[in-house]
């Protein structure tokens, strides 16, 4: 079982914690930099495949990044999945390849329920997706390899207040 990492604020003051989630940059440093520079968030989370570029972009821009390894991050060091608690919301961060997410969310849903996760952030399919299964929210921001795709999430006092899938080169609706 992954070690739970809790990150909270002393007092939210009614202001949501804002997260930016991106995945699968596969060497596209420019899109990683665009996402981290345009999205103003408290934390940035990367779902694997291109971890070196995600970490480099975060270092260049001095952004707080939490990341996991993907199936194409061979030879890199890091964790395959992370269990986080951000502002009271338990989050499973994974690439998803180990759970066959291209075929079904069922194995990943089982893992989320086993860990008590309220929110699952994953990549691997390269397709943006949002789902709610058995009270667990699933968010795949899509791949930022060809386009600056990401997700913005707002958390407040143990709840997910808002999730938006974004294409930074186009206007996107709130979901």
C-alpha cells in the first residue's frame, strides 16, 4: 500500500485549494511549461509518461509538483502511484497502465475503493475523461504531448468543488 502523504492548509478561509493536473507529455517540454505557466494553482500533479520534462518545467518555473512514473518513464526514479490527502480529499495519483485503463476503469475503481480514495487522477489513454463511479471521481486530463491539455480541480474542506478539463489554446466549459 502506498504511504499516505497529507498536505493541508492551516485555514482555508473558504478559499478552495486549486490543482492543475497534466499527463503524457512524452518529451514536449514546451507544452508542460505552457501548462505550468498559464495555470495558477496551489499544487501541480503529473500522471506520468514524460516525468523528466514535467519535473524540469516545474523546476524552471518554481512550481510545486507531485508526480508518478508512467510506462514510458523507464530508467527514471519515482513512484508508480501515490496516495495523497490534499485539503481533506484522499487522492490516488497513478498513470493507469498497471490497471488496464484503456480497457476499463474497473480495476482502478477497485484500487480506489480499497484505498478509500475520493478522487483518482490518471493518464495513459491520452484522452480527456471524467467519470463518477461508486462515489469515486475519476479524472484523466488527456495527453499534453500534441496540445496543452490539462485539468483544473478545486478542493475545499474535504470535497471536490469543481473539475474542468482544459485545452489552453481553446476556450473550455466548466464541467
